[in-house]
C-alpha cells in the first residue's frame, strides 16, 4: 500500500539535502566497494538541538524543542505528530466509526483519548462534561499519569479544539474544560491547570529514536507536571543533559562539537530498536537471559497483559526470573526475535520505501512498483505504523490489518506438508494457534474494581506465577491460553490463542458509562487518606469484615446478592450514582508474539481434534467473581463464564459454535439417533440369537 | 445338500467381500476420525483421514464396477422388488424371522440363482444402494474435496452440515452391518451362508 503525497511544501534546499541523504543511504556502501552487511546503516547527520525559538539550546539553556530540532527544515513535525502514537484517537472522534467497530458508546474515540480503560478504571478526557461529577481524567492529568510512555505532541500539545497550549487562541471553553483542568481527587473539585507553569510536552522523538532513551527519567518529569523538560529528561542517559534543580536540565558542553551540533555518536539517532519499543510495549530484547519487565514498576502493555516476551534468547538460558521447567525449553522465547527481527520489521512505517507493502489486491497486483521518492518518506514518514488486528483492539481502528500477515512472508503451503486440508486449517486457525501453544511468562488475570481493597484500589491477580511479580524468586509457571474467534485481514473468523483479563466494575446506568474510581472510593471509604490508611465505612466492615472488624481478602467478595445491594446503596448514597450495576467484563488479550518454530509448534492432531480439545481449554478467570451479574464480552452481554468447578472459568463453546471441529464437535441429534440405530441392531441380534439358541434352532 | 449351480457367481462374491472389507475398514477409520482420542488407530488422525479417503475411493470404484456388472450381466433384477415383495411376501418373511425361525419352520422362499434375495433383503438393498450409499458417497466426496472445491463445500453447508450427515450415514451403515452379519447366521448352520458367499456353494 502506498500513501500518496501529491503536494507538500519542501524547501528546495531541504529537498536536495534529503535526496542527497537518501542517495547516500542507498549508495554509500556501494561507493566503498562492498555490499553492506544486513542491518548496516549510516549515521543520522549531526544536528543542532534547538529551543522553541529555534536557537541552539547550548546558548539559550532552554528546553529542547523537537518541533524546531527535528521539524523545521528536515522532517514534517505536524505530519508525523498527526498519527496515532501522538493523537491517541483524538482525530478520529467519530461516533459512527466507533459503533461500526463495536466500541461502547461511552468511549469518545477509537483510542485511549476518551476511552474508559478497565485496568486503571479511568476515563481519559471526554467531550461534553456538564458537571464536576462527569470529570475523570483530564488531558493534564493524563499527561502526569501516562505521559511517560505516550510520546508527547498531539494531545499533549493541543487542546480539544486544536489550539496549541500557550498560543493566543488556547483558552478554556469553561470551568470544566478537560483540556485546561484537573480533578482534585481529595476535595472532589475540578481546578484549573497551569499550562504556563508545566509547559507543553512536544513530540518526544528521542523516546523512540535514541537507543539510550530513558523512559524512567521522562516519567519522573511528566509525573511531576514538568512537561516542558520531559524530552530533555529522555536524554538523561546519553551524557548530553544533566538534571538540575527545580526540574531544569543543563547541557554538557562536552557532548557538543565546536560547530554547536550535538555529537552524533551520543545521540545515536536511529530506527527504533527493540529496546526503544520495549520501554512501553512490553519486554523485547534481541538476546538476553534476564527478563525484568517491571523495570519501571508500571504498565508494560504486551508483557503484563498477555505475557509477551519478544526475546531471541533460549528460555532454558533464562537466569531471572525463575522459569519453571526451563530445562526442557531449549528454544527461544520468540522465534522471530531469535532470527534478529525488530519490531519495525513488521510494524513498519507504511510509506517506508524499503518496507512498504507494494501490492494492490484490488488490481490483482502482487507487486506494484513503488513510485515514492525516498526523500518524501524522509520528510514525511508515516507514523501510523503497520499493525494487525487482534482483540481487544478497540484502538487505531482505521489502521487495522496494515501489516503483512504471516503468509505474506512464509510459504505456509510448503511448510505444512504433513497437514491434511491445509487451506481449511489456514482458514480456520490463526498461525499463533499452533505456533504459540503456551506462554512461559506471567500475565494479568483479573482486575476487580467492584470491591476496593484497603489501599483504595482494585484487587489485581496474575496468572502464570506463584508469588509476586516483582519478586525475582517467584516461580514463573506460565499458562496455556484460551481460544477465541477473531477476524483476519479478509474478515474470515479464525481461532486464535488469547489471555483473558476479567474485570469487575460498577456501571452507572443513568449516565451509560462505568462508575469512576473516585465515586467507588466515596462509597467504600469514610474519608480519603491524608498520609494514612483508607478506612472502610462501618456498613462495609459489618457486612464483609470478621469479628475483629477487619476485611480480609477472602472476605472481600460479593458472595450474596445482599452484599451487592449494600454497595449499590452506598454508591447511591455517597457516590452520587443513582442506578449502579455490578458488571463483569471478560477482555481477551490475544497472542501475536511468543511464536515458536516447527519443533515446538502443535502438530498432534488430537490436540484440537478430540473431545478434550485444547480449543475448549477452560482458562480460569477470577476466583472472586460475583454471580448473577451481567457479563460483557466483546462489548456485548454474552455467556462466556462457566461457574462449575473449583473456580469460574472461560466458556468459549458459544464463541466457537460456528466452527465444526472433527473429533470434537458433535451433533447431539445425530449421535443419539446413530447410536440408537446401532444399539437397536445389536439388541435385535442378541435377543434373536439368544432365543434361537434357547430354542435350539440354528 | 449342495445345489448344482452356485447361488453367487465369482464376480458377485468378489464384489461382495471387497465391498464388505471396504465398508468395515471405512467404519473403523471413520471411528478413528470421529473419536480420534479413543480409537487412535493408524498412528494419527491425519493417517486415518488419508486411509479413509483411499478406502472411500476403493468403495466407489467397486460400487461402480458392481453396478456395471449387474447391469451388463442383466443381474440387476435380483435387486428389484416386485409389488408383492412390499406386502405379502415381506410379511411372510418378517413372520418367519420373528416367529417361524424359532419353531423350525421352513424358509418361506426357496432361493436359487434366479432368485437370490428375499423380499426384506430387496427392500433393504433398495434403500441401502440407492439412497444411503449415494448419500455417503456424495457427503464423503464433498468433505474430501473441501480444499479442492471450497466454494462448493461451503455452499452446501460446509462441515456443519456434511459432518453430522456423513456421521449419521455411517451409523446407519454400522447398524446395517451388524444386522446383516447376524442374519447371515440364520442359515442351516451359523456359518453356512458365509460359506456360500465365499465358495459359491449353495445350501438348502
């Protein structure tokens, strides 16, 4: 797929420079006489770090402006920042788009912007806030909570109406404008945010393009509301900047050349490395034996939510954490990582001439010669990266299925000679079904916001680990995934392995959205802590506590309808929620990594084609699930929980209903009728023969 | 006492036993496909499916050759019931099996090379050879061709229809087979009819 760029202003000088750079990239090694080795690259040209006025920061001492440094004459900053990594759905706030993708109506966009997320139980800024009760997480609060990962620019730079913070037009539309306010969680009021004091978080190009980028340092500054210096903080480990007092960073002269440019070897600008992506998306490494995804003690999406470990090292060689049974795992965490593949090999910039898909299925062309000028790509690299579409993908919906599928790289037909009915299998099964048979890491299991712990927050459980996830001595047992149907690139439903995260939360039926955390806290606790512990209301202690007035974890469960009614009443009385409803939501977080090669892939037919098929594996959900409350799956009420057995488990029989799996699927009618016919024939023969024998007749 | 002319010609006997062998093996491999975790014969489900397909092909070929033989040798009339076969003769035959056989009564029909099948056999084979066998062949071939003619396969209902349909047919064949083998023991001696179908030598 090519992205047309018919018109855009590139100054002649810059254009020639870009073309020269592209030509150098293409020809540099040829000039040297040898073909470049795989992965070879030329260094990024030396650059001047500029402040927001376009002056060299070495002279001004002001924060780095990526808009001026990376933008300006070289890259089209606004084009780059007008992509999902920066906008998080703000540019796609289209109600019909949401409904066409089955996204619940209480979300404002197909992205994190305006989405209610079950894991933090928070909703980022949404439009149409009429009262303080409707305000949850505003843009400034989001930046302080999530700005460590989210890359600045876009919604970190512009308000809801598209005005750049700090510009003359940037003014709040009212006292509750979520672009200019923040909720005071202790007082329950909405107060203004001082953008002049915090500054703007411009797009943090360094977070992804500098191998030594420090997300941890960036997070410190965003969490402190020091957005202005956040991009500088990202460079903390490069030797270019040093943290000073009051959140101000200084520049190390030794890191700069006499001409005022920063030393290229220190900045080391490059395509995003595995480690760059890993800072936010989950654990990836080319080859390491120590896996610590909680390096920043906060969310690592892919790893926490599904146990993804994109690492080329063999599992057997893992030194930390303790992987149970690793001695038998003489194969890599991910076969693609072991082959040296990077995230951007699959999740590439769609207009990168070296990686872009150059086919046009509508015209039956497998190869459509690209006409994109490399200089155009260098000027305006599309940062809506190629991606697939796996559950619970409610984000970036307009870019689903833009990456190559497995079959576009692998000759699946030739590789599966042993497999009968290849096409049927390929049509019904995602490759991961056989090539990600198990996850050898831990992952989220449940997040229960229905009953708050005495920490004021939810009860979180993990699967695949015995002990705490931050304790390197915990035994990591891993888990076997569940299986769900998901649509592929062409819309066919395929069975795919998945983790399941079960959320319990309160839903405000009057407002048509989940109840905010601060409201649930008001219902459960007498007062918010001021340095002390959260204190349950007496009604909670009486109903859930033991004789000593302590609510222990095993008791903090909704095991009777009366307990649900009690909290419902407290939400009405103290939380300002007139009609609350306790709900369960089972969220699949499907597998696309942790792929194994043919040696470890599922090849035994009876793994699926049997009464006890792995496809019906009952993955446990949450030991403390309440009963007789609505269960949501895929945005709709669904019967996906089996309450029989030791603990509630996922029941995918209805979901997999459309798939007839030989050896597993049965028609009850046919089985009864068939065996009745066989039994009748047998019975007739036995009775008839018996009488003949008794009568002495041959 | 042995009859002068064999009741079943060599062609008929070979055809019968080949068909019986194919059917039994088809049922066994079919069970291995339907219950792969309980009837794990042939090493794997894939092997069972491949062998089942080959056997199905052999059965179709044998059925075709059998039909060709019976048509060209003008022996198809053995399988064609007369009107009486549906009424009086069938009742007499049923009465014999349900009552007379226990009292040592004589078989109601004298079988000879020109009249080899009793009325109940004719009715059974009429259904079996004209309905059940083609039904199994059509559903089986469609499933075999799922990768070859995917559009046709999906258009006729895919596995959700063909799988249970073919399975039901298989159960009915198994029921028939049990009854057929048992009734083959109702000759003068339990093995007499087997011997007759093997050697061609008739019995009285």
